[in-house]
């Protein structure tokens, strides 16, 4: 208990990782559970974070030629039924609209009325409704490639939910593209996978592996599914984004046809890809610590919080004015396409409590200005990536001049720390015994140790893959795109084309 | 028929206004009907327009102290039932989710399964779900005012729909605020109404009247509803945004309570306000003409389209390079917080057809560059607010230097034209006969004439108001905020406090 008192979040990561996660979300005021089963309320701090992610991603999608559009929330049941694997994958967990009004029931309360001739499904993903539009929009090869993105809410009925990581309703973007040739569609699938990897690394400071999913983990209806996978601080993997090569499965199911240069009618080749508010869960589990959220500066809704320390002063207004002037001098600066966002917190509360509230929210730089700082024309600066006790007096002008490089250093430092952590916890494993040991928590640990990433050969047997999942809770996270040397499967002794990445996962 | 050939849109506004509207939406490629009853697909050009509106409005909301959050799509039935008038207003037209999966039915197709214990309503508006959060978030007077905005999709089951103007699903923002005092909440209601009016005037170039709704047109559950009303080119009114003072109706129904400075538990005072993709319908009907859409530059997804005319040239690449250089010189300029957006259209198609495609999309400035223009270092410029035939050769440097003032002139010109139109069609009417004549279309007109805005006294009798609506299709659009002189109701001879604005409406 003595230890717990030293951190802002209890329990700590090592004490109880899942509970630590919930407490970080709560302490940073990111989101909360709602009274609607499985649906969350995204609170202002979480919403600002998502908007910053959206802004950067949207720019990346536009730079790769996509345009945004918006398609209906509802999908008629007959549309979903068009692609057999697709409906099989989503029918078990979807919200079904069956009526279009409420009317007074026999016991006074309201009951559903106006039954629909055909039930409508609240979109779990939009292949079937966007494909329908594509079948109308595409006539000739001149209409290809068609590159569309949608920002939307989707619903997948989840029985066990966790804020940001798994919720019945979530916000996402879904890209949908159609191409004249198989090669171009395959290239585009990989291009968008790389956009996600670049975003994760450069903007979220979250290193990810890119690779292909095995058949067992493929998107329902896809020919190939690719993913980005990050390692969380409990050494479990998080699938943070997927990109699907759909082949002609959906274009055949939905009649997405074009006339080529020779006048022949051909089915288009399609792709789809998406990232969601789950990214916020990944961000938390990559960077947050036992004092709460830690935000990479490129995504932080507030870069710098300035706290005037006025309780010892005869002239509190002077200090507050000094802080406002400082804020003005910072706000004119730019950092990765945004102005520096500064918040002045002059709430009437204890200084320690106030400062901790910003630690827990993950703001990259905290500044305190008291009477002596003002007299010396300096500021007292704390960085969220360092210990809360490491505060430093810096001349005001120097702080202003160096702020953007300090933010850049924080951004890079968070990335490098996460990358080192992943590298330390990634092991080449060549025997079944070592594999089992790696993923089995030692007796006496207070919280389960999830091993990490195992780079292990595999013969590709789906039955065996399922057995390993059932026994150890370990899955193939991805087949790395860069390939690797052939070898021998430690489970069967059969030949293996390359090592795969295995881990426990969210 | 000879006449129709001269315009890009047939029929023209005077020939068939409702059909003209549909054709403008189609010709500008803004949106289309989907196979899902009453739901539209917002195509890239329409989506870009909405995003530009969002961007400006979002800045205005943040400047007035609001933060964005996101709340669940679904509202449990018992929540909706908490406020009697509210549920009465929305129960007749809502999408009801009753099941959470599909399973194979007796005849092979899928049928809804997993019936919910309590039906969920797809939000028609979010007072009941946001109020629930407010009841948890608000504890003391220090938590007030609470100023929240949400960007979301909502569903109201509509039997007769029209693209943008009335659809079952639409995109909107809904502001929800809670205040400690009645006075502050009333002031905030009017503040946000004025934000809408400023946005309509300054950004959409759409002049609007602001006023209060009569009881008959009030939001279900509100104490007072205020609105902005624009006059469309068929002289009908469009309600383009509303702001509601909710009093304590919702805070009492939902237990939104705070502890004041004296330790007393008091109900908060709440407001809500919203604008939607309906604004795009208003934009079209305010500015579009018989050649298609006309976009105010502050909202245009593309400010300038450059069309290289290469078919007569031996060196087409030189012309295309010249155009790219011109685009670069324009793009570095800013116009109302955005960079100048330039599109180079070098599609291989007839020049006339190409130019008309941009006329129909409403792009403010079209530029053509042929071999002779390039030789003279000049460009051939056409403005969307002038006749398609008025094209003008301008030296390149002069065009670059004057572009932003040209855009400003177009923006202002569109506003002034719309304002003049409204003023010409707004009449002070003091007798019942004149009132009836004003709203009765003369015999022999090819399309109904809808009169315009009548400024007419009224005693306030709700029965009479309903009778006028039933007989003439005319309603009180608003009770102007600025008030007016008292007078006599021409229908009853009873006293009237001020003239009201009457019109037919969408």
C-alpha cells in the first residue's frame, strides 16, 4: 500500500494491468461507460484526441487521392446476405431495426410498432452499402480507380466490452476502393497498410509491425487481410488497423463491373481498410505510466499548460498577465501543422492537485510561474516524459525558443522507448518447450506475464493454430511482409517458409 | 423546348422548381438517393461542402466555449419516455432496434434473433442520452456552465423525403448546455441563435431572419424555440437552424441537479440547438441558378478550376506546366482561413463539356489557358456569379494579385443578391383579403408562386393559426426578436403585439 501512494494511478501496471487501464481512462477523463449496453461516452479530452487523429489521417488519405463520402447507417438485410462469408462473419453480432415507431402498449408503456417489411442492420462495416453505390458509379475504366473514404460510427454487438478497445458502437474510418486490375488493388491494399504504419509511428509514436493475417484471422469475405500490430506494455499485441484485399469477391456479389478499353465487361478488384477509436486504447497502453496518460505532442489537445502560482503573491494579477503574455508568445508558433495549444489553468485549487490533474491527462509540458520566477523572468518547467519531480527553472526566452524542439524530443523519445520495449520483449523461439514457457506466466507473479512477441516458424496447419490458441491463448499476430529465411516448424517438424509473429492479444 | 436548351439545368426554376432542385443536386453530383428508404448517399462534392461548413461552425462553437464529445447512437426506450412532450414528438417516427443478431430462419433466409429486453431507439436527437451524462457530470455550481457539442448522425423516420431537405438519416451537430440560472440559459439560447445567423450570413452568404417560433412549431419539450429562416428562390421559407431554451423541463425529467454556493440542491437550466445537412439544401435554393450550383467562395471545396486548352497546341505539356505553375502561385494564398484550393482539369474531353461540368458544380472561378493566352502571359477568366458567356482575358500577374478580392466580391455579391430578393418579396400586409391573395397563385402561372414573406399582425389564437395553415399552407415562420409596433390582427380585429413573419415553407 505504501508503494501505491507514490503514483497517481492505483493499481499500478504491475499490480493489475487491466484495472490500471480503466483507471488511466478515468483519471484522464477520456471516456466512460454509458447506460446503453456496450456503448461508451467519449468525453471532451478523448474526443479532442480522436479529432487530432482524424485530422492527420484525413490529410494522409487525401494525399493518396481519396475523397470522403457518407453512406447510409442502415443496410437492408438482403444486401448483407449477398456475400456468404461476410454475412456469416457479422450476423451474430449486429443491431437489427425492425420497427419505425413506438405506440402506446396494453400496459401504458410504449411498444415498437410499424413493423418494417425488411429488417435493417445498423452497419457493422459498409462493404455492402458502399459496394452498391460503386456498382452504380462505375461504368468504364475511366471511372477507375475509385478511391473513397468514410468517417462514421459502426455497431457490432459485443458481449464483453472495454472502453476504446472493444465497444458495441465505435467511431472509425473505412476506406473502400475499386481498381481495374488485380495488381493495382493489391498494391493499394499495401499502400494503405503503410499509411497506417506511418501514422502509428510518426504521429502516435507507436511502433507497429506490418504483416498478413492467417486465414483464421481474415476479414469475412476478404482474400487477404493485412494488419498493423503494436506491443502494449503488458507485452500483449494490439491489432491497431487492417487493410483488406477483397479480390473480386465483393464485386461479383454486388455486380461492380466496368467496361475496359476493348469494350469488355469485367469485374473490378476492390479493397477496404479501417482504423477506429481503438487507436486511443493503443495509445494509452503504449505510453501511459503509473501516473496516468502520456500524450505524444503531435496528438496532444494541449501542448503546454501554464499554472500561475499566486497564493504567495501580493500582485496575483501581474503573474496572471505574465502567464497570458507567455501563452501568446507560444501560440504563434507552429508544431506539425497546428498552432501550439496552450491552456492557462488559474482555477482556485491546491497547486499540487492542479499539477497532478495535468499529469494524469498526459499534457507534454507543464509550466509553473510564481512571484520569484516572474522576478527572474524565468519559468519552472516539467516534462511529462520525465519523472514528476524533475522540474527545471529556465529563462523565459530560452523556453520559448526551445519549445518546439523540446516537443520534438518528447515525441521521438516516446517512440524510441516503445520501440526498445518491443525489441526487448521480442524473442526468436525455436522449440515447443521454449514457446510454451515463454507464454506461461511464472508462478508467484502478482499479475500475469504475457511473454511478448515470439518469432517462431510454423508449418501453416490451421488445426494446430487453433489448438495453440485454445491451449495457450496465443495467436499468429502476423506473417511479416518482409519475409524471412525458411526453417522447421517446432510443433510438427514440417518445413516452414518464414518465422511468424506469435503473441497473446487484445 | 428551345428555351430549355440554353440552360444547363432543365427544367428551369420557373418551369418546375422542385424538379429543378433535384436536377441541380444531380448535376453538381452532391448526393443521391440510396436503396435504404429515406437515406441519402452524400457524394464527395456534397461531403466536402459539409466538411467546410463543419470546420467553420466548429471554430465558432469552440470560440464560444464549447467542447465536443460523442454520445451513444442508441437511446433506451425508458429514457425517451422520461419527458412526456418529448417522447410524444419523436415516438411516431423513430427507428427501433429490437434484436441483436440474425440467424437462419425456417425458409433459409436470415431472421432477427436475440430479442432485446428493452428496445433501443436510434437517436432522433440526444437530449435524453446527453442529459443522462449531465446528471452524472454536474455536481456543483463550479461545474456550470457545461457547454457541449456533438457532431453526429440522427434518424427520424420520414415518409416523404427530399435530398438534404428532409431525409430519414441526416448529419448534424447538436449543442447541449446546462446553466446555473434561467437568465444565463436564456442568453445562451440567443447567443447560439446569433452564431447560426452569423454563419448563414457571413459564410453561406444566406441572409436569415431570427425569431421565436409559436407554440405550434416548438421543439417537443422546449419552453421556447428560436430559429433562423431563409427565403428560397421560390419565395418559400426554409427553417435552417433552431435554438431551444428548455427551461427546467429536461433537468427535472433527468435529475440534472447542482449544489449552489449555499449548499442547496437546484435543477439546472438547459438549452439545445442544432443545424444539419439541411443547410446544403438552403445553400442550393438560395444561390443556384438555371445553370446549376453556385457556391459562395468561403465554402467552395475548389475556389479555382484551371483548364488547359491543348488541342490546338504543338506543345501541350508546356501549357500544362504553365497551369501547374499558376496553380502553385495561387495555392500559397489564403482565403478566410483556408489555402486557395485549385483544381487542374486536364481530362481528355471537349472543352465546352468540361467547362459546363464546373459551372454545374458551382466553382467560383474558372480559368482557361490556351496557346495564345500562354504566349501573352495571360489567362481567360470566368466567374460563376456572372453569365457563362462573360469571360475575360486578364494578365496572369494581375489575376494572381486580385484573386482573393475577386472571391470576396463574389461572396458579398451572392449575399447582396439574396438579400435584395428577400426584401423585394417581403411585404407588409394588413388585410385578410390581401393576405389570401398574396399566398394564392394566380391562374395560368406555369409553376405555383408562393408569395413571399408577409409581415402581418396576429392575435395569437392557435386555432386560427392552424386554420390558416390548413387552408393556405401558410405558417408563422417566426416572431421577430426585434419586436415591433402593436397593431390589429386582420383576421379577428383583436389587438396584436407585433407583426409576425408568415410564409409557405419547406
